[in-house]
C-alpha cells in the first residue's frame, strides 16, 4: 500500500528549517503488509509451496514418453582361429522412445503429489492466517498497553493531587494524619501501577516490532464507538460448520491423508506388472576390415514392441511396504479427526466468547458511566464533610478501574472477533480491511516512548 505522505510543500519547508519529519502512525493493514514482506516464516512456507508444485511435474513425468539416446566409440581387437586377428574401430549409437502403458505405482504417486501440492497451498494459507492473527493481536495489545499507561498516569496524577490536598487540610487541622497516610498509600499504589504499565507497554512494542521485522513510530488508534453486532452467522453450529469446511489447518491434514492413501496404493503397484510400448533405432559402424564377422555386425536396427516386467518375489518387502503405508495413512486420518474436534471446539467457544464480549463491553460502558456519577456524588459529600477521604479515594479508584476494564473489554472484543474468524478459516484481507475500518484515520504520532494521541480515549 502506498503511504499517505505530507504535501510536498510542507515537507520541503520542514526539511529547509531542519525540523524532523513528523512520525506517522501506521494502521493494521499496513502493519500486515509490512509483516508479509519481512516475515521469514511466510517466505519459508512460500518456498515449500513452490517446491510441492514442482513435485507434480516430477511425478507426471513417470507417466509420459521418455526418449533415451546412447552412443559409444571403441577400439577393438578380435582374435579368431579362422580369420586370425582383426583390429577395428567401432562407432555405435541408439535412441529409444518409450511410453508407459500400465504403471499403477506411477499413477498413484502422481495423485499423492497433487494432494501434497494442495496440502502445501493450505499450509501457506494457514501460516498467513497465523501471521495475520499474531500481528493483529500484537498491534491491539500495544494499543491496550498504551491506554492502560495513559490511565495509570492519570490515576497517579489524581491521587497525587488528593495527597497534596489532604496534606493541606491536615496542616489546618481539618482531617487526621491517617487520612494523609491513606492518600499516600493510594498514590504509591498508583505509581507502582504506572511503572508496571510502562514495562508492559515496552514489552508489547518489542513483541510487535519482532513480528513486523521492523520498528514503527506509532499506531492508528481504535475508535471509541465499535460496531456491536452479533457474529454473522449468529449460531455456534454454523461457525462449527464453517470451521469444518474452511479451516486451512484441518483441510491441510485431510489432503495429507489423501496423499498417504495414494502412497499406499502406489506401494501396491509392487504386486503388479509394468508395461511399456517402445520403439528404438540403433546404428553400428565397425569400419572396413577383411573379417566378415566384423562386417556382419555393422548396420542399423529398427525395433518396435511392448515390454513388461513383473517382480514375482521380493522377500516380503512389497507386502511390508503396503502395510507400513497403510498405517501411515491411518495415523494421518486420526490426526485429521483430532484436529477437527479442536477447530470445531475453537469455533464454538470463539462464537460464545464474542457474544459474551459484546454484552460485557456494553456493561463495562455503563459501569464506567455509573462510576463517574458515583465519584461526583462522593466529591460533593466530601466537600460538605459527609464523606471522608477514604470514600473519595475508593470512588476514584473505582472510576479508573471501570475505565481500565472498559478499555480492556474493547480490545478483548476485537481480538476475540479475529480469533473466531481464524478458527473458521476466514482471516483474510477483506476481514482485515473491515477491522481496519474500526481505527481512527492514521496521522502523526507523539514522540517515541509516549502514548500516541487519540481524538478520544477510554480515559474519557
């Protein structure tokens, strides 16, 4: 995607004044495109996919005509009682064109190769979905950590003001010393929370940078209002059905089982003959000698025919190979069954989680509004002496906890929505564009190390 740059006149003016270019926030779609360019796992899977595609060409060649040419030039000495010794130079060459008529093993090896190619393509899809989901989670976890740090800083500042006000009221004898100590304790707890939030933000950023293979200056923020719609389709059974039909990991194992079955059938070819039709042409020139037998061996030969070979006894190797291939196929089938149980459970659980997240997010929003009203009421009571500082600090702590819970609920809803679609094999660019529409328009960011500015935030 082409980056949206500043107008050339403003950019030139800034460079002329020696000012650094403002940092630009990237959105989710740009982050995923950056990861696709830099992620070595995706590059490895793409190479494996290309290699599997070549496998079909290799296996198909065993079913197509083959042309073999040979040639030789030798110095010969022939000793015969009747004609004595004859020395001559011999030049010989031949060409043979053959076409398989019946090759049971080659046919099923080709079917196995086609299944392996499909498996590799599905593995690429699965890896891409995994990268998309991992980048999206890392992206939103950075935004979550930034919001939590913003709230922690605001809470620390608020409690520090309460501590200063409590100290002033204590100095004039309006409150007891214990109220000042209580305010200090709350302020210190807020400081500890702020320090933990700074560490969490640094860790989240490092995780994102490692996933992207590059550092970024800032991220586009999540909008305040999210589309709180039920998952479509609105049924756990429907999502389970989608997972059975579209989950690339499950489909990949099914293709692997198909390839294993074809490999077992290819081993059964050891019990059957191999039949080819062929034509050949050969030429031999022994030069000119007085030995008639040497001259008799000179000339050309044209041959057309059918040849067959049939291994009648292999000391049990063929039978054991068939049994081994059958056991391998059964193992892969059971792995596919186990994976189906896993992805179906993941889809059902993901659907229920997103449904619960939607209701939880609305409840957190109402709880935040209630906590704001409760704090205003406690402040009013504190100003007239009907509430003490402990009540005030508890109400303020409750407000910041409600804001933090609301912020985290928003990111849980987004991430769990992505996980639900991943379980059903539906994480693609179209979905990412839809989630990307939930972000604020990307623009300039704050200085590195500080939370990016947003037009609205969970802190209110």
